[in-house]
């Protein structure tokens, strides 16, 4: 029953025209953040973003992804971190870092 109610609420919100502009603003903000990070010398795995997600390669940075995630969490910014499978990096280095919006 709760799942059905949640789905009904989500569909009602998605049908509202303001939801589209809200989503577009999220993507616009993510692109601005991606550009600001690139300007500061960070390496984005995909070179930028086309959605709400950013993935940073932190192998050449002094801190691990986990350390950055902890610091950002203290500021109220939710992130995730994981090992980059495309590299042979040591798992504990947490070489890849993802930013995204969580509700």
C-alpha cells in the first residue's frame, strides 16, 4: 500500500510543469560545478556531465575519496566514493568519487 501511495505522489509531482524546470536547474548546476572543478585542476572521469552526477578521479590528490566524502558530509553535502575499476589502483585508495543529489 505504501509503495502505491509513494508512486502516486511521485507521478503527481512529475506531472507538474515546475518539476521539469526543477530538473533542468539541477543539471545546469551540475554542469557549472563540473566546469568549476575542471578549472581548478580536478579530473572528471567523463570530462563533464550531462546529468546530475559528477565522477572525479582522485588518484593524483593527497586525500582518498573516503576522506573527501567525510569532509563534505560535515558540510551537509552527500557524496559516495568507490574504487575505479578501470584502473589498477589499490582498493583502499578510493580513487573514484561521485557527486549526486539525493532526496
